[in-house]
């Protein structure tokens, strides 16, 4: 799990205090051995704000987790809830991971203290200058039907829509080129976006982390809440933002894989190129990631500058060879710490894994046959069950 760190060096969170009813520590102690979250959030609960505290992790993370706290916790003080959630996060994030994140922060600070940005407009969110009017209109209305009105869904769970203005694409391309020039001139050794790409840059590393955080929180999360709630779309709380580059003397293609994200945003920035199509082959959980592709899961998608693709990170995909020119894409891996914690307690992912869904339907079909025998009436009952996915019609 990758968590956004906002802690100042040598500072610790405020020590926990008792709850509003005076027994906060007693409640915490009674639950200390069972630090577990609810499987479903308390949608009526209004989380506390954790902004302004010097925490090891993002304030947004604590606000997201709070809705999943056990009911007895919700009436306690903010410090008590903070203590409980922090223990969960620290258990989930091993010491080695925390050390890695701290080193990453130091690495980023070293870059930012020496690199001089070219396009300073990029480093703050200027929505009207960045996004297509149709996209902004849908975001402002913030309704499922508004999002649907601007989107195509060429296969289940893959959404495409106009998102970025050419002005933004040009700014980001020139900023990336400027950063790469600086890297070359200073011989600074940079980390690439992931283990599969040898070219490209992590945008968070040279100052764009705050802007991309706003992009996720204010623009991607509202959409994900509607279309990807089954994989933590409403609780996205951290991100990994980067660009990838394909073409001559760069990466050529990208192998079949899944992303380290709950929701992935992929937007083509340009430039002139041919080839490079994305191919999608169905959503899978860890258990089924290598299972066969079904015919209705096959999609090939051709990139268009400024047009976005939004999909679950567990949607298996790859990129075909870019045969000419130079293609650059913006990627934003959006993650939910809540979903990752809850996933440890779940065994059935039939709400989003294609193979889990097929296994569940097969079990229902076998159960139906067992209960109804081989009569004609039984066959009709089984047909109804296969359509409605229930056993309401079993006599």
C-alpha cells in the first residue's frame, strides 16, 4: 500500500484522549485486539476533519476511514478515533514500507529544491483552462446521468470521454521535456514510473503532487463513486501520477498486466504517432488474474489526444507497439486504503471479478439442478434463475 506522507520530521500525532462520554480509552482498550473496520460504511456519519494536524499519513485517509469505524467508535473524540485508525494503518503498512515512503519524500524534496519549473500554471488546479467544457459541466452537476451523457462504454467497466484541453496537453508535454532536459544536464538519477516502463517520469516527484491530488479528489473520485463503488471508488485517498512515453528510442509496447490501483485514469497527451492501441481482457481478482478471457471481454482501443480512458486497476490490459512517431500518456493510479484493508477479509469478489461472477453463476446453476431435478418445470425454473441471478423461483 502506498500512503501519502505529510508528517514533519520528529513530530508525532496528538496523544489520544477520552471520548465525549469519558470512557474513550476504555472503548479503545476493549477493541484493541480486534482492530477491524466495518465491511460497509456508515453513510449517515459525517467524518471529522484531520486537516492541519502533523500526521504520518494524509488527512484525507483518516476522513475516508472514519465512516468504516465500528459503531462504538463514532461517538468518541477525534483523537481517540485518530489513535484507533492510525494503529490499523500502521499494521497494514509495515516498517519497511514506511521507511520506503520516507525515503521517497526525501528524494522528491531533493528534486523540488533544485528543479526550476517551466510552466508554473500547471502546479495549481485551473479547471477552466485544463478541462473540456463538457467534462466540467458533468463534474459540476455531479450526477450519474450527467457522467453517462459524456461517456462511451465500449466494454463493461471501461469508460472513455473528452477530458483535457489541447492547452493543458501542450503545457504538460513541455514541462516533461523540460524536466527530462534537466535530468540529462545534471545527470540526476530518477525513478521511472513503474517496473515495466523504462521511459517516462513520475509527475509527483517534481512538484505536481498537489495538483494531481486535486484532480483525483475533485474530478475522478466523484465519477468513481458512481461507477466503481465496488472497488473503493468513493474512498480514493492516494495516487501515483506519471507519464509514459512510446516510440522510436523509447518504450515500444506494454505487456499484459493489471495496475497497482483501484481506479486508473489514462489520457493521451499526444504527439503524432501510429499504433499503440490499448487492449482490455476482463477484470480479475488476485486468484483469477491468469484465467482465460471470455469473448465479451475483448476490447481494443485507439488513443486520441485529450480523450480519457477510466477503468478499474484490476482490469487486465496492455499496449500494442507504437509503430511510428512519439506517444505520451498521462496516468493517474488512484488508490483506496479502505478498500485494500477490507479486501483482506473478503473471499467473494463477484461484484467486480469476471471469473468470480462466472463461478457464482455456475454454483447457482448446479444448486438449481439439484433442487429441481430434471422435470420440464425444473428446467424453466433454472432458466429464470440464470436470468435473475437468484433462487426466488426454486420450489
